[in-house]
């Protein structure tokens, strides 16, 4: 039995908190990612913590940590929204840095478009003060498994 | 500071740069070599950096973070002996294949064009011991902030 698939189904049916899926991934725990759901909307949180600081004199968040957070947010988003039973493989990840990431909590939201059966295109936007002023925007493609069922 | 005879090398500066960046230290990355047009870094595999618990493969985000840092060092190697703060403008990473579980990842970054305000970087990563088969290629730009005393970050 696919443990991840069971976990996703339990999350989607409300039996288990979404956070359990995040905590299933070691790298997501390493960054300290949290997920908030409001209705059908998912917001991801990268809580401020010393381990994601880049330049300590500013102090600013490490751009790589923000990118990793956004990539993982997209992966969890695909798992929860598309009924994907396996961790999708990242094909490419492109990020634009728009504003400095200050030492405070960072939020991210995703939107996904499916390209045919196997490819998902995900836009990810991350902000700190308000979502109208993103600090970074990213676009990524992921390879889905054959047996994903959209819903 | 005069730069007629440097008492420090590019590798020294890159190592001091790395020491100053908390997240890169926490990732466990290291600098292998640093020349004017070529920096090599290494990220050892670690259990808490895994992205897929079923396969044990390192997360793309961890590889990205290492490559982003390597790109910054590639700029440092061009501006040497001066040290500048150079935030990333944009970064594209193509994941050509997944690294094996347990394998360290090596990254080579090169700043192939440096203008007054912008640095253009090419990056390639591979599994340690298998340089012929890249796992990821990247293309990035960084901007050169004109900040006085930026050298303080690396003890200049």
C-alpha cells in the first residue's frame, strides 16, 4: 500500500490535518513549512527562523531557502489539489526576486494549470506584508505520474 | 585596501562568504575550489534534506539553495579582491535527472559576463563522481549593490 497515497486521501477527506502531509517530507520539516487552509484555499508559511537567514547583517532571508519553500509549496499543492499519488518530479523551476526578503514570516500561494496528462505548470507567489507586494514569483513544471486522477 | 599583493585567495574569500551565510552553513555546503571563472561547491546528502521519503532523493530546493549560493560566489570570484553584496535577480534551474539517494551533489558556477550592475552566471550540477552526466543546469543573473563596507562581511 502506498503510504503517501493513503496520507493524501486522509488529508483530502479531512481525516488528517494537511500539516501531516507537509511533515511527511524531511526537507519541509527542515525549513519548518506550515500550511493553512481556508475553505479550498491553501496558504503556505515559512516561519521566520534563524536557519533560513542568508545575510545576517541585514538580516535577510536566503533566496535559496525561499525558493526551496516555494518549490515544496507547489509540490504539496499538486498532491492535495490534483490527487497525485506520488511526489511529482520537478522539471524546471524559475524564480524572479522582486523585493528583499526580510527576517519575518513569508507566505506563498500557488495556482496550477495542467498541460496534457503528465505535466503541471505551477505559478507560485510569495509575500511578507501583503499579497499585492510579492517578494518573489516563481513558475515551475512538474512531471506527474500516469495514474493521477484530476478532481 | 591595496590589492597589489593579496594575503587572501578567492577560495579564502568564498569560505568567509559561506561562513557569513547562515542558511548555506546549515545546509552543510562547502567550497571545493574558487578561480576567476569557476567555483566548485559540494552539498553532502543528508536525511533531513530529502524531498521524497520513498526514494530518499535530495530535495530540488536544497540543490537550488546550494546553486544560488555558488552563483553568488562566482560573482565574488570576478569582483575579487573586492567583495560585493550581490542579490539574485532571477534564476532558472532545469532538473535533468534525479540524483541517487545518498549521493553528494557538486556544483560548478561561472560568471561569464560581468557588467557594472549585473552579473550573468551559468551553473551545472552533477552527482559526485559522475561529472559526465549533469543532474541540473542553471542560468541566473545577480545585481551588484553598491554598498560601502560590503567587505566587512568577509572580514575586509
